[in-house]
C-alpha cells in the first residue's frame, strides 16, 4: 500500500505525554495508521517525529478545506493504578516456596527486554498489517456518526474512545473482516450457550479450579505482572483486574508484604475461578510450571499465542441465533450504567468503611474507655466506704468499668475482622470495574464497525455476503461480551453475598460479645 | 455586755462582695460579733459601716501589737447553684393540680417579705443573743490552734471555714454550751442506734414515705424554694440537695418545665425517703396541706420552729457510749476524702456521659446512616441487573441498608433512655455532694469548740462538769453527723445500684435490639 500523505490545515500543539504530534499548518505528514479510532491517526513528520494527530486537522492531499479549526477529539482520562483486594476465598493455595524460582530473577531481566520487544513488536506488526483495509478510512462526513457517537447511546461510558482503541489495537477490525483466520481445534473452542439469564460461557459452573487445587508453587511479583499482561492481551472481552499495588507507602514492610501476598492470592483465585481464563495455557503454565527451562519455553509460547487479542474471538463458538440489535443495545446501555454506578457505590462503600474503621479505632474505643475509666475511678472512691453493704456494689461497678474498657478494646480489634475484609473485597471490585469500560470499548468498536458496513452496503460499496459475515462475527464479539457480563454478574452475586454475610456475621458476633459483657456486668449487681 | 472596741493595726482593703469591711490603721471599730469563726469578726466603723474584719488586723484596746501584718484568713470559694437531678423513683406522686393553690401567689408575695424578715430577723436575734459567751473570744495565741486549723486534719475539706460559719450561725456553740435547752417531748425525739456499720438514724428503714403515698397536691416552684430553705435551716447535719435550676437556657419552655417537674418530684422523693426529714412537720405540711389558710398557719409555725439550726441536736438521742476521738477523726477524714473524690468522679461521669450522648446523637448515628445509605445505593444499582439470580441479593442488601439506617436512628433515640437518666441521677448526687462540706463544717466547728474547752479546762478556766457536758453534746453532734453519713452511704448504695442496673439494662436492650436487626438482615441472604 502506498504511503498516505496529508497536508496540515491548522497549527496543533500536541500533548507529548499522550503521544500526540505537534505540527503547524502547511506541514506534510505521512500517515502510519488510520485505525486508531476516536478521530485520531498516527503519523510521522518529515523530520522523523511520530505521534497522534487529530484527523480533522489534516487533509488527505486532495480533500477540501474546512472553514475553521474544529475542536480536537476528547481526551481520555488517565486511570490511576488501584490497590487491589479480594474475597476471602482460598480455593487455590499458593504458599511461599520462593527458593526454587529465585534463580529466575537474573534470567528474567534478559527475558524481559526480549519479551517486551517481541510482544510489543508482534502486536505492532499485526496491527500494521491490517492497518487500513478499505473500511477504516471513512470520509469526514461519515465521521459524524462514527464509533464515538455511537457509544454515547450507552450514555454512561463516556464517548471518549481511547485514541489507541482497544478494538483497533487488538485487531478487532481484522477479525470482523474475517482476516487472519486460523484453524481452531475442537478442544480449543470456547462455547457460549443461551440460558434464561442470557448467553453464558459453557462450563461456567464447572470447576476447572480443581485441576489446580493443592498446587504449591511460588511466584515473584514480576511473574504476576507478566501473567497480568498476558491475560490482558489475550482476553480482550474479559476485565482482568489490576494486580494489588506493588508498593504501598506508610506501612511496615512485613505487614505490607503479607497483605500483598494475600491479595495476589485472591487475584489468582479469581483468575482460576474464571470459566475461560482457567482453561488458558498461560494460566496453567503460571500455576504449574516448576522447571526453569520449561518456564522459559512456556513463557515464549504464551507470548506468541496465535489466538490473543481479537483473534481470541476465533475460538468463540456462540449460539446460532443472531442477536437483536435493539435488545443488545438496551442491555449494553444498562450494563454501562451498572458499571458506572457500581463504581461510584464501591468507592463510597470503601470511603464509608475506612471512616467507620477509623471511628472504631479512635472515637468509639475512646468513648467506651472513658466510661470504663470513670467507673473504675468511682469504684476506687466507693472502696473508701468499708461498710458491709457497700462492698458488693463497689465490686460490681469496678467490674463494669473493666467491661467497658474491654469493650473499648473490642472496638479497636474490630476493623481487621469487619471493615478491612470488606474494603479489601471492594478494592478488588473497584479494580474490575475500572477495567471494564476499556473492555466494553472493544465491543463498541465492533458494533460501530458493523454499522459502517451496513451503511457501505446501502451505498453499494460492500456486498451482502461480506456484510452478513461481518455481522455474524460482530455477533460473536457481542455474545462473548454478554457472556462475560453475565459471568461478572454471577461472580458479583456470589461475592457480594459472601462479603455481606461475612460482614454481618462479624458485626453480630461483635455485638453479641459486647452484650454478653454488659449482661455479665449487670449480674454483678444482683447481690449488691 | 459592754461593747468591745478594737484598734485597727493595719490598713485592710475588704471585699465588699463578701461583706468585708475596709479600714485603715488607727481606726477604732466596734465589734458586733466574735462568733463568726475562721478568724473573722463582725464590726461597725465609727461612720456606721458594718462588715467582717480579720481579727488579727485589730487589737482589743489593751492588747500588744504584732510586728508585721499577718495574712488575712483564707477565702471561701463561692459554690455555683447546680442543676439538680434525681433517681427514677416515683413513690410519691404529685401530679399537676395547680388550680387550688394558684390563689396563693399574690398572698405569697406579702408573705415572702414578712417571712424573710421574720426568719432572717429571728435567726439574727438568736445568734446575737448567744454572741459571746465567754469561750468565743480566744486570745491571739490560742488562735494558732483554733477551728480552722483543726479541720486541716481532715485534709480534704479545705480548712477555709466559712466566715459566716454554719456552726456559729446555726447556734452550734450555744447548743454545745447547753444554752437555750427546751423540753423535748418523747415523740419528737430522734434516736440514733449503733449498728455494725456504725450509728444510724432509728427507723432508717421504716417507710415514713407510706404516710405520704398517693397524695395529690401541687406546689409552685417558690413553695419548693421555701421548703428547701426551711429544711436547710432546720437540719444542719443533713445535706439538703439544691433544687433543680429555676431556669435553664437553651431549651424549649415546655420541655424544660416537664424536666424540672420531674426533677422536683425526685427532690421531694428524696426528702420523703429520709428517715429524719420525712418525720418533720414542715415536710408534712408541704406535702399534705390543701387549704389556703391552714397553709399560712403551718408556714409561720415552720418558720418559728423551736428546734431548728443547732437546736435540732436537742431532739437527738444518741447511744450512751462516748465516741473515741481518734476513731471519729479517722472516719471523718475518710468521709471527707470520699466526698471530695466522689464529687470529682460524679463530675467526670457527667462529662463523659454528656459526651457519649452527643456522640450517639451525632457521629455514632452518622456512621450507621452512612453505611445504610451506601448499601441502599448499591442495592439501587444492583437492581439494574434483572437476572433471576440477582434479585434476592439486591433485596437483602436493600434490607440491610434499611437495618443500618434504623440502627442509626436507634442511636439517636438512646440518650433519653441511657445517658440522660444517668446524668440526671448524677446531678442529684452532685448537688448533695456539694452541700456536704458545709454540713461537715458544723461538726468540725463542734469538735473544734470541744477541744477549746478541754484546753480551757487544762488551763483551769473551765470546770470538769461543764467540759464533760460539752463533750457529751459534741458527741451528740458527732453521732448525728455519723448517722447522716451512714444514711448517705446507704442511699448511695441503693441509688447507684439502681442507676447502674437501669443503665446497663438499657444498653443491653439496645445492643440486643441492634444485634437482632443485623441477624434479621443476615437471614435475608440465606436464599440470595
């Protein structure tokens, strides 16, 4: 394909940090990629700088000039790396046995460079290969109804398409157009079946987790980091929650390490629990490999996985029935709203329970200790009265003082049982939820592209067979997305049920214990 | 008796507010009273001003001059009028039936002037009559070991004798010296008996209260005020707790009136419960008189009671055994410490429970409401998922949200059940305790005077029969004081037992209720 040259219509001050390319009106740029999405292209200036350019700021050498500079496309908000947390589930035990893998470390560093080159390079090549396949360069008029605006229907996920669109980067368009299809063995197929609650991953309930039970291998944080990256690359329709923070300041080293270990365990458990991820070679390798050389082989194999990115959808075998667009859009809109609202709810719950824990550690404890101390002091004074009828009351008051002091201490010990586990679990959901919009954009990209194809067919630029095939493949992406949404909701119900039960049980235990202390104190007055 | 003239040795700047008389060195004053105590005399200047003067600043016309001005005697701290509170005891019902006594009001005002003149005048005359009976004018050398310093042995009650000494004012010295003895009818006698816990008022346990049960009369606040004054004048060895504040700012009128009514009821109950006070004509009159004219008669009779002030001790029939001085002093010292420490304890408990109530109304409620609200919001979001497995969890979370909101409201409703009744009861004790030091000073005055007499006997200035008789009468005061101390301790044990039981029961009920709410919420997850 010949290089596409564009003429810059206006000055543009790009944001280096976001990989944008600055240019002045009149400059000529070479377009490298048009499949970035969201109104951005990638281009190279004549002095060799590369970066993103707003496509409305440039004209392909023969195109007409607009009258005034349109606004650049919207920015994508940077998402902060969260601390991850997890359910209290321990299906998959992975205690510390680091010695056997300690020697990987030096090795890994070499590996690292190699792998980041090879993976980065590979995906870059893949994308370059499918860069512009005839549909990806809509005219400026068409842009008005292109992917970004389509998403605004979902309302809640902002229409700010990432300029490095996950859809585009993952090879979504190539998949939709039926490019690069590989032979899929039957055993590799991932089936989606229709249920009363909608499409679900087949074997969603089957315990693949069993396979990995009672395994005892240890991994370093960077191994987790590597696995996380692989899973993100491979499963574009599945939100892979971020790993727990690598470093948290203001905690004692040992305490933090323990907490992170637990959280990493939860993270792995969640991956193991997933009906699709649990079947993946990469997870299997991570969980089971205990040999240095085999590790390297498996690692490279995983990085060269044929079916990663949008190619994953080649594995997916959805129900035969075509999806009804309106119904699908309703579901997506609803789910986007769900994700956005739940994100807010989870953040609020975290804040509320952080505050609550602080209150328990401080003011709540203090109130009861103050009562306890003042009663103990009163008992000390009452003890000055040595008359026979006085002693029993004095002892009862002294006992009551002790009881309140103990209750104060109970409050102090409560957060690790009650608020902290809840917060940890909520953090894990915060991680999943903040990953989800990006995942949904893959689907949004597919839907947008499918609509473009329909339009092109109407304009006689694409034939029916081609378009039908695109729509079928778009349905595959929709089915996978819906199946994952249902999987998320199932997990959510299970997790929140267990969270709430644990939380309430701890509170009930606490208040029963507190009541019992008061009752015992009360009985001391019976003979006073 | 000829008027005693003194020469002022130094300038003295008196505090008008405390009724002190300013004078300059060389001025001549006429001494009006030498029985004020604590190093103060009352005198009149030649220009007709009257007031208190430090006796070490003046010399009786022939006495030798000291070299430099000694410090004036210590000041007596002003005691603030407290809000009174009471146990929740309702033996004596006295609902509002104000109409029958409303017409007293105008009448009362006339009465008031009359009575304050007649009482004030009467007691003034009484005191004047016994002003200086030969023992009350110790030489300056003797002053070094006089009443004030004696009290310092008790340590805790400050040696600051009130310059208008309760002992002196009430006619304590006259009683000790056997002056003004009246015939006491057998039925009027108040007997003290020795028990294992020490001397107690006879019939301490007998329910004089029965006599007054089910009476229904109403009194205005000023009637209470009058009764309070009469009881204070009559029972110098009994701490009469102050009435609840006449006005409390910052409350709604109706709420305050109700609260004060309840507190006045508690106050009356406490008087009715007292083994000695309950037998008094003045209380009987207050509780039973429903007739306007009879009221006035009874009122005047009470004001002219023969056995008020120190004369009350004429009624007291103590055990025959003389008290052992060392044992008595130990008891008094211990009790003074008790009163002082308990005063601090009670103040602390009031502060702690005021704070606690504030926490319940504010932060505690807020924490639970925040949890409730955030759970309700989460349920709202979860309700977007209409899949069949989701609804039960959503409902359970919504229910849990309600439960936490209700718990928040429970916290807000708790202070009137828990902290406020305790505070009210503590306030009543605060009132009694702050009255006690003044009461103890009557006894201290008697002990001091008795010691003076012993000294005078040693110096051959008093004969054995006289002194023995003084010591017997001092023992009567001691016995009465000890009986009242024991009465106080008995009441205290009963009251604090009931306070603590009530308090703990309310807390237990509260936390049981709270736990039950959480348990009900937990059960909602059973089928989720």
